[in-house]
């Protein structure tokens, strides 16, 4: 009479491999980005199109993407499945991405309008057009805004780090941790001439608020990722960055208002709907063989 073979439940990856992958990703993301930005500082001059320091400055933004690609190649070579909490792309989720993009931009715009009503600088369409013209026109501006930041970062921070951290942490804790990591990752940009961070200054109220704003921003793009995957986090990241650049946000009061508006939006997202990462994780667990089953 055949006997059943008792086996341990299979897991997509062992905890040690998850930690190793996460550590490797962080090392690559920081090494590539900080190395390139250090080169931009060494070259000197403003990191703007046509200047020698622009290329290493731009390449530095791709540290998280390069780290993500390395981890994906390693995972496929080991024959491991996608992490349970990774939110895969689904065409049906695109409306969510678009809605969240609009909501994220509206939160920044609302903060600018409220700030102006309280005595702050007025949003100016003329200034926004000048910003786009300085970057080669509207098309070049939009391409630059989506590539340098959203596309170069989100596959790493959300698409790679988040699912591996989610195995041992809750979403809120991950957002807080990644927000702090994100702020530290940005630090060299305060010393690269021609960047937004350099113009703000590290030890100024605006610089401090920029660093602190990485946490609510991380919370917001994490909520977007939970709902509709990397496409949504890219869309939200793009919306926030683009709106802030067009409005020329440097006033500390407006920065503080943006943080508040983002936290309100995060709260609304947390109390509505069921994040897709929980659904995919539950589905992955249901496919694992149980102890005591015959294999």
C-alpha cells in the first residue's frame, strides 16, 4: 500500500535568498547612483543638457533600475517564481493608474493653490512654459520627467525591494523604511550643481522638507503599487515630480502643504479597496503544496 510522503510546504524563495537579493539590490542601486553623481561632482559645472557633468548625473538615476535588472536575472537563472507580493501588470488595472496619477497631481496643485491663498507664491503658467522651453520643449520635458525618476527608480524601489520586504514587514513599515532609504539615496544630489536639490540647499528649511517629503511620497507610490503595480507607481511618481517642477515648488510652506495633502490621499487609499498585493500573495499561497500531501 503506498504511503504518503510528508513534505515541508514549498516557498517561492528562502528567507536567506530574499535578504541576499534585497542586500544586493541596495548595494547596486547606491553604488551606481552615488558613483555617477560623484563623477558629476568631480567634473564640475551645472548638470544640465549639453554640459559634461550631465551624462553621469543622468546615469546616476538608473541605479535602482540596474539593481532591479540584476535581481531579475538572478531569480530567473535560479528558476524561482515571482515573489508572492509582487503586483503583476494587468491591463484592467490601467484605469487605477490613470486615476491615481490625476489624484497625485491634483494633491500637489491643491497645495500650491492653498499656499498662494495663504500668502505664498502664485502658480504661474508662464513660469511653467519657461521650464519646458529650457528643457527643449514640452515633448522633451515630458520624456525627461518620466525617464529620470519614475522609470529609472520605480522598478527598483517598488517592483523589486517592496515584494521582498513584504515577506516580513507590513506595507506601512515598508513605506517608512523605503522613504528614509530614498531620502538618503538622494543626498549626493544636494552637492551636484544644477539640480533641484542643490538649488534648495541641504541645510535649509526647503532642503529639510524635501528630505522629509520622501516618506509621504514613498507611502503614496507604495499605495499605487499595491493597487496596480509598477505602472501605477511610475504614473504617480511622474505626476508628483512633473507638477512640482512646473509649479516651481521651493517655498517651505507649500512643501509642507504638499506633504499634508499626500498624507490625506494615502489615508483615503488605505481605507478604500483591497490592495492587489494581498490578493496575489493569497493566490500564491493557495498553490503551494501542504504538509502531508503526496508529491
